[in-house]
């Protein structure tokens, strides 16, 4: 007998999990609060470390969604916890009796306005990594006009006690290096500088990308946190920082500053967590049943996680977790038949 599996979140994790659970013979209902599927992946141009077109990955995920019940522009209004199932009322008026629930709610990008010292939303030529990625897709942004000197600031909203997030967002370093190489390709005569706390290039091919950025693109890496950004009369930027390797303060004039905004827990995901009385960790991401053996299970029977719902991850890790969650759900449903 087919079981109903509700997947909340139509990003890469939700889409891949839906595909795998459907192949295992269960009835899948996926809901996504946005108008289209894809989550943050749909906003990306190229992926680190190889530069693969994000559209190719997204198209494959969408192709695998054929035949699966999917509702976009839809959110969960309420969840009634039953003995062995969940009665879920959706914003489109549909009610679902779910035998299992998978939360793949992704993440929210840190709001760079909260770091006022960097001037995002105040100065014309301060943008975020998301803004720059959108420019790569559209080549349309009035703030980016043939810059001659460009700076990247790592760890904006991550590893920062002042904003209440001491955790690492994991992907910002690799994203900064990827985007720095791409902007050097776009503006070949520009000088590009990355200001970092310490580089966390842990994945296969990531260190090669870092070395390529230095050797082939001539990108400078300065270890030190930017402390202040101000605007000159000509709209260029003046930044103050410290080179911690040489213990010297420094001032640099820039035409464009890119803030590498990190990952924050999804507000919509945490709203679901409150309905299901799920626990979160200190960083606000969901707490799993076990740190080693049950990474896809919550502490509530029949509720599972995949992807960034439990913390920052790369895209390959997210897709692997989705496949693992699908198998965990299949085994759970088999045990409750």
C-alpha cells in the first residue's frame, strides 16, 4: 500500500528526495513557497570548483520531477500531530494526511544590511555575493561599471558574535574565490583583493581553484577583517583593514566591494519546526536525532531532514543527504506497514 510523503521545500534537496522516494514506490507531495522550484540554485550562474553551469544541474533535477505531485506558491498553514501520521493543511486549501514529512527548507541568506560598517544599502558600490551572481546571469547591474579595483570580504554574517552567529557557513570561501576569478575574467585589467579570516578550501578541487586564482588570475589574498567602509566624493570606496600576517593597518581604495553573506536558518523552516515542536541547535539549524547514525532523522518519529535545514552544506552534500533521507523514509515506512 502506497504511503504519503510530504516534502516541504522545493530546492535541490527537496527535488532530489522527491525523485528518489517516488522511485521507491511512495506517493510524494512536494510544496514550495516560491513561484518556481530550485531554491537558491535557481539564482546561481556557475558552480565551484569546476565552473559548471548551474542551469544544467537544475534542469536535471526538474526533469526528474515529472509525474510527482508538486505545489508551488504554497505553504503549510497548520499541522495536526496524530498517532502515526500528520494532518497537514496547506495554504492552497488542500489537506494531506502524511505518513512521513521531510523538511528540506534550505536557508536564508544573511541580511548584509545588519553589518552597517560595510555600507550595504548605504553606498552605491557595495554589493553581496548574491547580487554578483545575479549580475553574472544577467549582466545588468548599474553598480558594476568597469571597476578597476575590487574587494571581497569573507565571513559576512558568519563566525561573528556581534550578529549572533559564530558558525562557519562553509561555502563562502570557495564562492569568493570562484567569483573573484569570474570577475577577473570579466574585467581583465582590474585588481582583485580577497580579505579573509582563514581560508577553508576543504573539498576536492577547492585548493586547486585557490592556487589557480593566485597564479593565473593574480588575485591577492590578505588575511584580515575589514573594520570600516566609507565613501569618497567620487563614489569610490575607502576601506580600513588590518593585515594580520604583517600586523599592519591598511587603507585601500576600491571601485566595488563584494560582501560574502553567509547562510542563516530558514525562517519558513523554523516556522514548521515550531508546529512540530522540533528542537534546534545554538546556531538555529535543526537538531538531528543523532550526530552520527541518524543524521536525516529528527527526534520526532516520521519527520526527517535533508540539506541545509540542519546546517550549511555544499550542493553535492545536499544532494547526497537527499538520497540518504529518501532511503531512511522508505525504511521507516516499511517498518510501520
